[in-house]
C-alpha cells in the first residue's frame, strides 16, 4: 500500500507518545514493503512551535519526509476559547473554529493533502487534537485513519473535534478504556478497532553502568516524560517529598525528560525530602532504557493517558510500575498484567513506595508479569499485524 503518516512533529528526539508511535509505525510499515511518506511540519518543540527544521523533502530509513512550515496567527477569539476550555467550559462554535489555530497552522500540509491525497491508499493522522489532524481529516475522510490518543479532557468535548472520531474511514484505539471513552463522548466511525501501540524491545540494558555514570548511590524510583501540569508531575514531587520526610524511605526519585523541575530540591519538601530528586534531563534512547532497568520502580502519576508507552518500556526493562488509579488506562494495564500497583492519594503513593523498597520479591514478581504482558501484546510485529489486517479489511 501507499501510506502517508501525518503527525504535527516528526524526527529523532521528538518527545511524546503519539509522535513516537507514528514514527515507529511509519518505519515499521516501510520495513514490511509498503511505500511510506510522512507529511509534517518544520517544528520540533511543542511549546514554541518554532520552525527549527528546513522546509522540503528528505529521506529517513526509506521513508520520504515532507516538511512544511508552521504559521502562527494569535487572535483574541482563539485565546478566549482556550481560556474557556481551561476553565472547564465549552466555548460557542464560532470561538471553537477560531481555537483550531490557537497553537499553530500548517497550510502547506493542508494544501499537499488536498492536492495529492488521492494518491495514498490510506492517510494516518495522530493525535486528534492538533491542527494537522483537526483541519485536514474532513477533506480526506474517505481514506483517513485517525489514531486519536484520546484522554478524558475538555478538548474531547468540543463540537469542532467530533468529526475526528465519527468521519474517518478507520479509527485505531490504543487501549480498551480509550475505546470506551470515545463511545461515551459521541459517535465513532463504523470501522474502528483496538490495535494497541507498539514498543521496541531494546537489545541490551546497562543498569549498573547507568548508576555509575550518573553518580547514583541510592536505589531510586523513576519518572520519564514531560514535566507539565497535564502529567501531574508537581503532585508527584510534593508527594515524594512528604513520603521521604515522614517515613524511613531509602529511595531517591530520578526524573528524565523535558520541562522545568526545581533541580535537586523538591517543591514543598522538608528535611531529607529536599535533596532526594535527581534531574537528569533528556537522555538518548539507550541511556533512557538503562534508567528503566536500573530503577526499583517506575512512577506514572498522570491521570490522562491513552496508552502510556513509558509504562510498557518499564515493564520491558524488568521494572514494576506505581500508577495513579484515576488513570483508567494505566490501572487497566496494571490489572490485566499484574505488573504494577496503584494509588488513590498521597498516603497510598507512600505505601506503594514502601512496598517496592521493602519487598524486592514482590517487585520482581510484578516486573516479570509486566514484561510477559508487553511481549505478548505490544511488540511492534504484533501491533503491525493488527494494523495491516485492519487496513486490508477497510481500504
């Protein structure tokens, strides 16, 4: 088949679960003999949306990448709509239309798909929320595949975004709870399935070397990902500080990724808790993989996940997971796999930390169960088989 993938950002080092999924799926389909193109923007950073890469075409591992510049036209109507959404309201339809371009637009992506969309057998868009999906899908709906990466968030209730779920030829969900959420919110395209997301299996881990290279002396729990409000990282830092300060907990917290963390100090920390967070920033893939393997447990504090790639990476590395039970998706994975424990509040979080620190036998059992779960369900060969079968039946 001739396939196009349309993410808002694309390239090595681009941080984000949806972006990683699109990149690895595109390369995977190419390796299976499909003709694959990526149609995307020149941006890499999802905070600035600056045009950091050159416009034009390039090739990556056999995949043709077409890049078009981002344009930004701030407006009072778009800002008004954004503030309304953030406050939990749904703005009127006119303001929703203005909001579509709140972060960025990419007219070149739209024009390319409008002019040349018919040459593709299928066009895969992800995630549902960004301009590259929300504006472009309606014009190529008969060959569009949307991987929404849906969260239970106010954006999902915007009328202007409902066609992302109802109109495409196909919708691919990453988990059972994401699928059910989409149905609760409104109509879903007749052809849809839960394909899951794929995760690459590293060829090797170096946990001992990781500890030595970064001067880590104490066992640690790990968080890897964006440090922002939507990921609940401030709550995690404060709750970790409380757990360390109020009990005998021989664990540090190592934080990887992009975004602001208060250095080695824990916001709101007291006494011992003020010096027990190690921020290692953004690490290359092989070093991040070794961090997962070296950790006593992986912490997933986010309430809003459609799949949680980092949870899968932790389990592959032989590490159990501690997760917020308000995330239906991660709690679902933990129940199905037996690979983790969940918490409901700060006291529960501290109890989970004490469990993995004091019961290495129990932690090892959870880690082994989690690894089996990922190997059986979410390696790329298995997921690509599901995606290919879905395309073959629908296109």
